[in-house]
């Protein structure tokens, strides 16, 4: 499954209803939320920077390394969608060096926590 499909599914499941309409003015709020420990905001920042789910309305240039960092922070903070998204970045070597072993471990972690997408990715 391509990263685009994974990230879009995760974004639609975890993001506010206006995901497709993130404007440049919204970005500081998401960044502040992430810095303040809101893992859903970290996930949103990853989506904003990710080339596969990039929103031109955000005014933020694509930066897959930054996207991976935000997904990792979300994962480290306990958001299993973040683990799946970071795993997908590792799986494809997008913004980070490719590491299929670590990707599989993150998918399993998410699956073990009850995340359906993590279980789907574990089976592939």
C-alpha cells in the first residue's frame, strides 16, 4: 500500500473535519499544540509537511524529514496513528533512511494497541 493511501486514511480518521482546508494561519496553532503535548496536533503537523498528504492551502513547503519527525513524536507520545504513519515513512525511506524492520515493529506496536491500520500493515 502506498504511503499516500495510508496517510490519507490516517488523516481522515484522526484529523479535524476541515483537514483538507488547513490554512497557513492554522499551522502555528498545530505546532503549539504539538509542542504542548497534543499528539493529534503532532500528527497534523506531519500531515502538513508530508508530500503524500500535502495541502497547498497550508503555505508550508513539503518536507518529508520534518513530517517523519512529527509522526515519530506523535508515536512516542502514544498516538498509534503516528506509529503507523512513521512506520510508513520508514518502510518507504521517505524523509528518513529506509528501515523495514523498524517499520514492521511500529506497525506491530500499533496493532497490539488495537489500531486497525497497524494490523493491516502488519499483515503485508
